[in-house]
């Protein structure tokens, strides 16, 4: 049966009519013209990849309840200077159910799709606000906005939220482990800049200490018997704090002399690799042990310039170093022995030496040196002067196993020592003879 148009019309629901609002927009315009609420907000997007925290200014126009969002640009921030994020318009707060499938990219949202619009009461300092899917946090406002909220809504304590993030503490730069090539300072330059440069030098120190070298006589502390007689010239350069070691060649010794160590800085043992401590002038004195890349050197003597340098810079030396130099100077200033090698009774050191010889004979009466040691000294003393060099003296003592490490023997050697690095072996042999 054909459908009746009238019957179908009666089946439809009754049409609802919306009564237009009686709100006077003209009065709102005249009352609130040129009155704008200003809010300061941030949009924190750090949770997403390449996100950041950006600052915005939200303007709320009281004359027509429209909202405008402006970007805050900083100098050299790398962004295009777009003045507006959202143009001035009314912002929907609650949409109708039917507006979910509304084609927003083509048409604008009308009043039929919006159930509630944003008003001035929705903008509260200290609370987040979601506008068009983006959440803003309002942290401050201007004085006019504070006065308006106090008069309109009775809110008098709008806070000022500090949103400035503290910069994280600087990351301590850790250098990679030292590989052993060159100096630590040179290797560290590769970690500071892309194109490494030579580390800066102390130019004033280099100019003041130019051509100033401290020279020492050193012996190699080694368990190998062939190394006991080797002597080295250890030079310390004050301008660059570098050390060089030279071994004077000795004929028929079986060891090729020459340069033992080129100019370089020597690190003290047990010092950290990242913060090395190098040997300085205060570490060199008579009797000091210097460890150079696993080899131990004992300083035996110095030159005259070292004595003058230590005298003028006594503050940087230890008491042990100064006492060693004083002993050396005292030995040099000791009076020379007489021609017959026999000291007179008027010399005050005669009684001390005789008492020391008697004491050594009592303690070392079983020692097997006897008269052979006298013949060994006479072989080296071709001029029959009664003196031999220090190097030859200690060489003979080692060959006869003389206990030179004993405290009494050391004191006897000190009394027998005279200037020019020679030792009176006549009185020394008497302590080991009947």
C-alpha cells in the first residue's frame, strides 16, 4: 500500500524550538571595551621526542569572550617569528556528542556543536588549561588581571608560580685512560677541542730560567753486579722541568755510554695517571733516590751551581736535603792532610778518629780484610799520595766486602774524606789491620 505523506509527517517527533538569549551583547561591548586579561603560560612538551618547554601569552578579551594565544620569541632561538599560535576566537570547552565526527578541517564549529565555551572563570593562575588539545600551565598574570579577579570573583591571592628550571650541574669531564704516548697534557688536548692545540707554557718561567741546569752525579741501584760501577750525569732543566740522563763512556767497561734518557718530564711513583706529579728541584739532593721509568738512581754528588741554587732557594727544600748539602760543604772546607799523612796531636779530630778506629777493631775483629786491602789501595795510588778517588775507594771496598753500610764505617769514611772528592785510605786501612 502506498505511504501517506500526512501520516508519515504525524509520526515524526515534535520540533523543538530554542528561544534566543536575551543577553545584551552591546552592553558587554560598551562596558568591557579595551579590557583584556593577560596570562603567562608554558607548554611543556619535553616528554615527546625533541620536545621542549615553550612560553606563551594568553589574552582574554572581556568584550566578546574571545581568546588569543601569542608566542614569546627570544633572541637567536632559531624559530620563525610567527606572532600568533591561535587567532582571536571563542574557545569551545565542552562539545556535543554529535560534534566528534564534525569535519573541523573544512567547516568551523558553530554554536550547535558546542555545549560550553571558555569564560574568564576558567583561567586560574597555578592550574593547567587544555585549549584545542594542547595543555597550557598558567603561572602568572598582569596587575589588571589580579585586580579584576579580586573584584569579580573575590580571589585576592593569585600566586606567582616559579617555572624556571634549574640548570643541571655541569658534568665532570672524564678523560680517557692515558695510553703512555707523549705527555698527559698533550693527550688531554684531543678531548677538549676538535682541532687540538699545544698546551700553554709558562713563558715567564722559561725566560727567567733559560739555560739554567742543575747537574747531579748518580749511580744506578741495580742487583746486577755490572751496574754497580756505572755513573750517570742527571741534568734537571729549570725552564721546562725536564730531566735528561747521560752516561759518560768508560773504556774497556763493556758498556756503551752516551745518552741514557732524552729530555722529558718524569712522573713520581704512585702518582695518579689523570693528575701526574712530576719531579721538581726539591726532590734532588745528595742521597735521594729518583725512580725514572722503573730504574732507581741514587744521587751521589752535585756541582757548584746546585749548591748556589739551593742556598738562594732554601725555602723549597726539605731539612734533609739542606743537611746533605751542608755535610758536603763541610767536607770540602775540611783542612788538607799533611805531607806525611800523619795528623798531629794538636788536631781535635785525631782523638775522635783514634777512638773510632779502636771501636771498629773491636766490633769487626773477625773481618777478613787484613793487609790485602792496603795493597789494593796502593795499586791505584801510583803517586803514593795516600789518597784515592771516591769512586775507586768504594769499588775496592765492595770487592773486599767491607761493611760500608755500617754506621761506624760511614763515620770513619766521613772523617777520612777531604776536598776534591778524595779519601785518605791510610787511616781507613788502620781500622781493619792488626
